[in-house]
C-alpha cells in the first residue's frame, strides 16, 4: 500500500509540475530528447542492446523449445521466422 501511495503522489506531483511548465517547456524537452535519440553514439548503443537482446531471446527460445510439445515449438518457430523476415533493423516493417 505504501508503494501505491508513493506512486500516486509521484504522478500527482509530476502532473502538477507538467501543467505549470506549459506547452513551451514540453516542446523544449521533446526537442532535447529527439536530439539525444538521433546522436550516433546513442543509436549505436541502442543497436548493440537490441542485437544482444535478440541473441538472448533466440537462446532462451531454443532452450524452452526443447521442452515444449512439437506442435507448440513449430508454431513459435513460424512466428519468429515471419517476424525476422518482415522487421527492419529498428523493429518496424519494411514499407517496400
């Protein structure tokens, strides 16, 4: 219960400060976040994290797949293959 109260208090304070800051401050923060996200170093770290996450997921899927019935593991493999073919490097779909 204590954590819920703390969380709700944080939401209330954040909302209050956000509404007082106004639209101009929101746009400033948004531009700053976009500038950081477009930084090549940040993008490289993001790509490396995504790659290691995919490798870990593939390893986990292989380990779990050995323990599942073949019908389930075949379906999981088919969904993974379809997602791999249709995803771009950033996780979206190719617009062709």
